[in-house]
C-alpha cells in the first residue's frame, strides 16, 4: 500500500510556489526520513531540487492558466497522485517534526481535513475572524492546508463533486452561502460545500484530533495590535541545530508561514543545512 505526499505548485507573477514546494519537501525529508513526495506542476524545477521528488507530474489541461491564485487544478489530485494514500499540503508550509506516526491515525479515514489550527505560541486558535463564511453558513470548519485521502470509492465521490463545484463555483457559492456571501473562489469553501452536500461533513474532521498546524495569519495570533504582516512584528530564524524559531519560540509542528517574505535566503539555508 503506497503512501506519500503530493503537492500542486504553479507560479504566478508574484510568487515562486515551486520554490516553496521544494523547500517544503526539504523540510519533510529532513524530519521524516524515507517519505515519498510528488509534485504536480507545469513550471520549471531547479535541477538541484528534482531529487527531492519521486515523481514530477505535469498538468495536461491547465484550468488555472488565466488565474492569479491557481487553485483550480487541486481537484485533480485524486487522478494524478501515484499513491494509494495521500497527504496534501499548501506549499507555503514547513514540517518541523517527525509526523510518520500520523499515517496510522489517518488510515482510519477515507478523507480527513485539519479542523483546528494553532498560534506560533502553540495556543489553539478560537478566532473565527477569517471563517465567518463557514460559521454563518453552517459549513464544516475544514482546512485544506493539511489533509488526507485514500484512493477509494468514497474519496472519488468527493473529488467528482469537487470538480463540478470548482468549474461552477459562482452557482454553488450563491446557493450554499446564503447568510454570508463570498465572491471569489476558495478551495476551503469549495471543499466544505462538497462535504456538506455529500453528508460527510461530520466524518471528515475531528475537533479532538492531535493533527494541527500553526497558522500565521496575523489576525489569528491573539495580538492586541495587529500588523499587516506578521514578519514585520516578530523575529524568525533557523538556529544552528536546525530549529525554526519565531519570536525565540521553537516551532515543533507543521508551520504555515503564509507570507512569502518569510522564505528568505537565511531561512532556506538553515532548513537545507
């Protein structure tokens, strides 16, 4: 039974998502030996990073070609992943700990989404500031930053509907977001609507799960004064032992850094060392 990580990364004119995916892969190999990782992309991968991936998978029909934020191809992961069990992550993340034991937990699910996130101080985030669409429309509080699926019938049903919703998202968002509208496509919202329509919204999340990630959106950090960017407020570095520190606090989880500025040359050098 093959299992591995699979990411979608497509660059735009402001962000090198392929580079982010490569550094994410470095962090996985550094903290979790002998993991399989595949990358779905049509963009060039620097030669030195190609060895990180056991498969590099092209996108034959690019449905995000004209989009700035390229989410539209994520619904194809079921068809493109080479694994029977797949962990999917946003590429602007780092893995700072050994998570191999998570596979045993995830094996209990056909589909699993993270439903709780943390501040960099390891506090459970209770703010719903970014989640009003979910709260007011009674959608499952799932995050596509870190999720899992098996290549089976139940997951295929999810992906089949997700593809339809992705293609016609304005119609579905208008119907299933009656109490608070959203006028742009979001894979989190599309996934939540998909799970609600299929009646699996309670089966794909577990609020008591130990699987969480640090989410660095500034409004979620319980700060009294909220900066436009967290990278302008607190320090961040990688020490000589290879630990990621934010505000001198060692990060021991999956770290969703959100802001492109974080991944500077010093951080990359520290992760690659």
